[in-house]
C-alpha cells in the first residue's frame, strides 16, 4: 500500500472487504477494521521512508476463531511504544492513543524487526463467540 493517508484508508477498506468475503464474524470484522486503521495510520505517520510502501497481511483461521493482522513498514529504527491510560493526564494529551486502542481491541500485539531495515506490528484478535 502507498504510504499515504489514502493508502491507510484503502488498507482498512480492503481488510473489511476481505474479512466479509471470508465470512468472518461481524464483531471480529469491526474490531479488525479499527486495528487495521490504527496500524496503517502509524505506518504512514511514523514508519514512512520516502519511496517505500507499507504492507498489510491478514490471516484468518475460522476453525480457531483467530485473526492475525500484520502491518509492515520500511522504518526499523523507530518501534511503537505501548501507551497506558496513566501515561499523562487525559486533558494534556492531544494524540498517542492509537496503540492504547489496539491494545484494547486486540487480544495480543507485538512488534518484530523486518530485515533489512523495517518492522512488522502484529495484532491477534480472537472471535469472542468461540471462547478460545
């Protein structure tokens, strides 16, 4: 995807379309839409290396009720830092809540290096109906 606002929007729309095509549960699709939007926006805003795009990968295992979302960008020198609700008083913060949202919506998320110089942010979402 192009590392632009339009590319981030397209990633979100394509993810939703693909999950609907795969027959993913509505709740899982809604949570995935928000997670993809946040991770794609982070890739565009903080992972931008001129001339490089970002990549979105989805892997859905319906039997296990598990969805893995991966967003890879070309900038490996800056890793996302988890944000907690008590990092700063609510009234003083103007941004930086994206990863808090991802942490709330995803059952697990991690970051891994992507040689030769990028990184992948991976989020895993479980279908709440399966009890997995």
